[in-house]
């Protein structure tokens, strides 16, 4: 009697395991067993940035709220690792309004769209990562602003989601490096850290984003 080979059956099982974890049902996509590769915040961000930001403002957890919202913030300096006279004074208010939008969030990944009142176009970073639980969340990512010296920043911000905006928003970043071969003497040095909070305790919900704010050269 001829023996049946188990190889085709094993191959079918392996193919089923490695196929993308989604099923089509009519016009709907159902996500099934879709684990995300999220970098741990304590490994992704510098320890000194997290330390100055404050552990009490970093919300851990793998079930952050869905922050599908546009909001704005006015920043007040909280702390920096710079020494006077180069360090901004704690309590000093920045005159620049910052606009934020968390978009396309799925579990702990999203895209982040932002700009300031001084900018003509917004910028988009994808993916950004989220941790948290309940209404508390922390967003963290790296960015490369198109500013003098072409720096790279490690960034995080956090707060509590409410119907009116983000309560007790904190924002911080560290300058990791400059990519230009010649760094202008007017910029802050590498490893500079800045921590801010929203000046009145609520980054208000607002509608600010539209397609005209997307740079036509970088759609």
C-alpha cells in the first residue's frame, strides 16, 4: 500500500500561519490575531528624557484610548537640562500655538499630524506609538524637523483624553543629533532636553486640519 505523504499537509498549515492576519467578509476587513511590533518606550526613548519628563507623566499599558482628535496647545516651560543663561526660565510661556491631530490609530500605532501657528504647512509622522490605559495615554516617536542643522529628535507627549481636549498635556523632546556637516552656532547643542506643559491644563479640542495645509511638494 502506498503511504500518504504528510508534507503537503504541513505546507498548507505553514502557509495559513504566515498569511496576513485579515479576512475579507463582503466589503469589510476583519482583523484577526494581528500582533503589533511596538518598541518599548524605555528602550526607544533616552533614559534622561524620560527622567526629566517624569515617570508620573508617562502612562504605561497596552490598551491606550483611541485619540481620534484634533487639538491645540500653548506651551509653558517646565524643565530643561541646559544651564543659564541658555536655559529658558521655568514658567516662561511660549507665544506659539501648537496644533495636533492623531489619525488612523489602530491599537498602539497611529499617524501624527502637527504644525505651529508660525508654519505654512503641517507635517505628518507615521507610525507613532501609543501606550496607556483608560483615558490616559502617551505618544512617542522620532522626528526630523526641517530646521537649521537638520536635527533628529526623540519626542513624547501625554495626557488624559476628555470630550473637550487633552487634560494635563505634557510634551518633551531631546535633540539626538544634527545631520548637517556644519552645525550653525545658533542652535541648541546635541543632547539638549526641553519639557513643557499646556499652560492652562487643557489642550483644547478644535478643528484645524484641512487638505490645504498639506505641502504640495510632500503630499
